[in-house]
C-alpha cells in the first residue's frame, strides 16, 4: 500500500504541475488533493492547522492570480473587457480546437477578436493580443512557482515529522 500511496501522490503532483501550463488539467487542486491522499495512506499527523492554512492560501492566491495576471496583460496593453473575455475563452477553447498550438494561439486570437468586436482597429487589437500573451506567460510562471512551493512545503512538513 505504501508504494501505491506514493505513486498516487507523485502522479497528482505531476498532473498539478502540468496543469500550470495546460489549463484543462486541475493544477493546484491536484496538488492539494495529493495532501489528502498522503493523509489517507500514511496519516494526517504531519499536517497541522498552519500547513492547511498556508496551502489553502496558496491555492486561493493561484486562482486569483490566474485571472488577475492574465487580465493585467490585456489591460496593460490597452485592452477592453471584450478582449479579456476573448482571451479567457481562447485559453479554454484553444487547446481543443488546435491541439498542438491552441494554448498559445487561443488566447492570442481570442483577445484579437474580442478587441475587434469592441471596435478597435487591427493595430490596437494586435497590440492587445501581445499583452494577452504576456499575461499568459506571466500567469504561468506565477502558477509554476507557487505550485512548486506547495510541493516543497509538503516535503518539509512530512520530513519534520
């Protein structure tokens, strides 16, 4: 049972970290669930209230940062609400529509279309699209860093026990 527990935990960590890049996967929630898997297989004793508070705050920060940083990129380059919505739709739909490159093309195209619908000229829409890419890449970096922090804290906590 020990091996099965660790396989599940490591698999959830891998899915979680992949979710930072590929938004269809559960990301931080998979990592958070790995803590419960550890508890069910090995016991919850290493995790006190401070562990759960810190991890829950990181997960909340990830959800907030994911939207805020992405929208910041669009807004920083003069985008409208329509381009933020278009970028978000593109981020979700892109990987399904264009499997190999949809994660990059989706938000770019979504922001461009959203800005064109808002009445901007193609030059401004292209600039806003570049901002959506900056936001996407910035958001991805923030997610990867915070999720790695979650995993490191997990190993620190269980190592102390």
